[in-house]
C-alpha cells in the first residue's frame, strides 16, 4: 500500500516504499506518484525489481497510461532502469532527465523506443507542467550525480530530494515520518559523508533550500523528514564534511 504524503482538492502525492524484495540484497527505494487535474507524473520509478508491483499498485489510484511525465532525478539503475517497460506502459509520457544523461538513458531501452520522448533538463533546472500545476526541477548537481535534480511541488510544499536526506531502513519503516534528527536516523550520516561530493555543494544547496517554503523533505531512500527535522537537516548538511573533503593520498594508493 502506498503512503499518502498529501491530498487536497484533487492534488495527490503518494509514496511507494516497500515494492522491492529487500531479501534479494537490493537497496530500499521509494517511488512517487503526483496527480493533479487528472494528469499524473511519476518520480524516480525505479528498476525492474519494482516495476511490476509499482504498476499494479498505481492502477488502484491512477491509470499509468494517463501519465504525462516520467521524471528522473538522475540515471542510476534504481532510478530509471525499467525505462523500457515504462515507455511501453505510458505511450504519451515524456521522460524528463538531465541533459547530461539524455543520450545515456536510451541504453535502458530497445532501439528507437525513446525517440522524441526525452526532454533534457538544463543545468539551471526548469518547470514541468502537471495538470494545472507544476513540478519545479531544482539543480542538485553532485548530490550525488553529476547531472542531478530535485523536484519541488509548490502545492504540497514537498521537496522530493533524491539522494539527499537519505536514511537506511526497510520499506515499511520508511513510512514512519521523521520529525527530529535527534537521534540521527540510521545510516544518514555515513551515507551523506560518502555519497555527497563536498561541503561546498551542500552549502550552495542549503542557501537555495532556505528560499522555499518546505513542509516535507522526501528522499528516494528511507523516511520523509517533516516538522523540525526539515530545518535541522538543512542546518546539519550545511556544515557536513563529506566526499572529497575527507579524501587523502591514502585513499589513492596502489593495492598490495
């Protein structure tokens, strides 16, 4: 069953958190459905491990054939590896992905299947129409991918943050909203120290994020952040040393 993040006057945001068989060793991942004015978009629909369950679960709430947009924060397998199947299931949907990845994602599909259906998002971001509303694609480069975006929904005031804000837990646990970072959610600190490229990037992001009215930060892995946890997270990552900040010569030694 999906977790309902938001519902008001026909605008709905759903999170699917437990569709992968984690016993098979795959990382837990969230997928998102946004519906406005009988038009839908899916954010980071995932790979083949999630496709069948996500398709069936979505049909209970919205016909996949009516999706107008497939939105990808970046091009990792857990984000978009099932693209070939989604291109078949959603004949009218466009794929929105960074211009850096628009010539790479066709490798997930049979030849010609993405022709005319990919919209490359420029580094500066863009606005993606969804019914009578929109998703705002925000630059999130190097957190962790070179061409990376987050998606802000101005109606629900949810920031779909991709790999920023991640915690590591099972799918059912991911439906338990985090309202405080004390104690720190499992795996959050270690994940960000490894997967975020540098503190410089996080400082840039924090300055941008503070300009938005954010009620909830919802990552692609783990649980949503809400209430005091939103400000706490922004303040925390702004001061976090990570990625290349932590590298030394010892990390680039020839193995014995």
